[in-house]
C-alpha cells in the first residue's frame, strides 16, 4: 500500500525535499539524508506505508531489521564512525523508517541526541553521489 502524500512511498519531488534514493534492500529503501552534518546519515524506509513496527508480521520485522543491519554495516565500512545512532520517529509522516546517524567523537552533536534536521550542511549533487556510491559499494 502507498500513500500519495508520502515521500517514502511516492519518491520524486516528495523524497527530493529531504533525501536521495540509494537503492532498494530486501523489504526497504535506503535513502541518503540530504542534511549531512553527520557524514553518511541515511534512512531505511519500509517498503509499505505502515506506521508502526507492530503493523507488520514477525517475518517482515526481521527482514526490516536485517536491512537496517546491512545499511549500518555499509555506513561503518564507508565512514568509520565512532558510534551509529538509530532513531525511529514518524510522528507526522507515519511511515515506518529508521534514521541511521553516524556520530564522530570530534564531530557535530557528539554526546547528545541528534537533531531531526539541523539544517547545517548541504552538499553538491556530486558530493551526494560520492557518498551514495561509498555506501552502495559496501552493501
């Protein structure tokens, strides 16, 4: 099922407002978050428009977390963060997704909760392409 107003479902301009499609995983989509205060920050979005983890079967949940794990390993391999933070919110979008936020000891927001969208660092298309390629190469 898809929601016509959801960037994760519809992609295109709705997704372009905050992210860049990297690839499909087994039951999810891997998206590079445009705001890159945390180099390598991504989102893993479930394939269907469901709000909660309890809205999917155990098998689907396990596959979703396997996708999160696969993306996390790729981010670790590509960017070598000191810690990867995970966030699942969706208060307004109501589409099951998880933010994977690399944190670096000498970097932005180390030791605190990451901001949803700090609006600090945006890149050129070539720089986004390079980050996405690094992640994809490590999947």
